[in-house]
């Protein structure tokens, strides 16, 4: 039995009609000792079958050592969303529940090139002289989390200085403990500065500036 019913598939087909360029979905997975690898694979398989603009590539982590090293894969499952290039847009854990919308937005952005970043935000990203890693901790039942994930992914799409991860925290309790995740969304910037809650673009930029300082 599929994860997506016919009504959802029909809605997705209409959304995907507006895709422009091809999008590659690169999934790193393994058969054993992986909490949601099978479900993530099935979900992405069903999604990718709805448009010829979507190409799913599945890598067995134990057999694709060089590819995993290239993308700095340390947790499974991890999904990379690519268009013309690698935008450092990553989903660590299954993009289910409310985070399914984050997956759709990343696919559309990688295909069309459209973001909602302000001109001031773009100017700041253009000025970056060092790399920034945004880790956005979420749960599938959090209705506010996609706002933080989508904003981080937009920044990663726009600037090759930014890497942005969605991390489904219930799948990785040791990461929850390491980063002291007591509420979501939580955005951790370069391991040093954190922001709780879904905040506007300018507020996240101020936090990035704080991490740089």
C-alpha cells in the first residue's frame, strides 16, 4: 500500500506541472539499523513517479563510500535536493508530516529558481566571506517548523556559502541531547549560536552575524 493516496497524488501532479528544470533527489540509505530509511525511500519513489522532471537516485551507504564522503553523509536517511548544482539542501530523516511541505518547496525552488528572499537578504548573503552551516531541528507534528526549514533552504539555494539541514529530531535522540533541543524549530548556526522558533529572515540574518562575530 502506498504512502500517498490518489487525491494527494493528483494535487502533486498539478503542482509539478509548473516545474521547469530537472531536479535530482539523491537519497542515502541502508536496509538495516535505519529508523525511517524504508519509508523515506518509498515516499520519494512515489513522489518522483509523478513528474518526469524528478529523478530519484538511491545510494546504499555501505556501497557508495565515495559518494557519501563527497556529500559528507553521517546520518541515515539523508536526502540531497539538487538542480543545476548541489545547493547544500539536505533533509536528514524523513520529510513527513508538516515537513512534506518543506520538501515540495525545495523541489520547486531547485527547479524554478524562485525564492522569497528579500533584496536586503540577498545582499547580505552576497557579502559572506565564510561558510555557514544551518541545522534546523524539527518534528513532523510541528506546524511552525517548515517556515524555518524553507528559509534556511532558500539561503542555501541562493548562496554557496550556506549549507542547510532539516533534521528530524525524534529519529536522532543523541543529536537532540547534543544540541539541547527542548523545543522546535531550533536553528543551530555553525555550532555556536542557536535560534528558537520560526523567525523572520532579518532575525535569522542577525543570528548569523552573531555566529560570524
